[in-house]
C-alpha cells in the first residue's frame, strides 16, 4: 500500500469509530522524523481505545504492523507510530492543551469532513 492508501485507511477507521476533528499534517517539508501526522479526537477513553484497535486491526489485515504504540495505559493521548506516519488519538482537553496543529504550524494541514472522499482529497493535496 502507498502512504496515501494507508492514510485513507486510517481516516476511514477513525470515521467508522466516530472520531472527530480529523486532520492530516504533511510534515515532509518540515522535519525528517516522520512524513505525516493523522490527528483525531475521541469523546471518551473507550472511544480512544476503539479507534486505536480499529486502526491497528485494519492495517494488520493489510500486513502493516504498528512499530510502537504509546498511551494505552491512560488513554488520554494514544500515539501509534507507523514510522513514516504517526497517528494521534486525543481526548478533547488533551488535544487542546498540546495543540499539535499549532506546534507544527509550518506543515500543510488537511481537515477531514465525514462527507469528504478521502482519496480525492489526498490526491488534490499532493499526498
């Protein structure tokens, strides 16, 4: 799978579990630590866990394994590291506090709406 297809799959999984305020940050011109962030918000700890599990399971079905997961103990902020892309699943107050979008303000940011065609949106934004 291409990175675009993996991002598409991750966004689909997040939307299936009712994640909110999904954004993709293109970090390719900003840093070398990773290429993309996928950031989303969940309303509760069980929802954080459900989104994380859905992403992990669906990508495993495509033979894509997560390299590292952090935050499963407290479920306030779960980070899923797939090396060239990192998924961040936040509770609202934690996302507001850390404000990754502001911290990485030089990155191109794509906001996802549940009605968007993710593949088309990613193609338009050169992913």
